[in-house]
C-alpha cells in the first residue's frame, strides 16, 4: 500500500526513523524524516570532512531529498553511506525505528 497525497505525489516516509554515524554518534530517533535528515546533516557538518564529502552529504540528505529518501526506505529498509575521517570509514545509517526491536 502506498500513501498518496491529493496532488498525486507519494507522501514523505510516515514512520519514525533512526540516524547514526557509527563510531561517532549514538543512534537518534526522530518522528519525522525531515527532522532526522536535518539532524544528520548537522552532525556530518560538525565533523572534519572534506569539502567533497560535505557536498555529497548535502546532496544526499539535503532538504530536497525527503521524498527520495522515503522512497528508498520503504523497499530497502535503510539508507547507508560512508563518511571518511582521515582514512577511517564510518557508516552513516538511516533506518526505520521499530520500538519493539533492539537497536543495532
């Protein structure tokens, strides 16, 4: 079943989500996808990432990405990327919050 608004576009992801940067931040749950993306971007911008990485994350998780990210969460269950702090990769994850399941 797909949620559709009156204008015919799919609604943003309607469930709480969790965001984290493994090894850098603890998982944080948000009730709205736009809030989660905004917080994730703020966390990533506070890290010593290269300009290229920051531009990439701005494009991937920026305000215009809410519908795209919501469409990826529905069939795939998560959105992942890597942030490199120096030569060390850190997994950036966004996934649905399941209140009954233990956090990964």
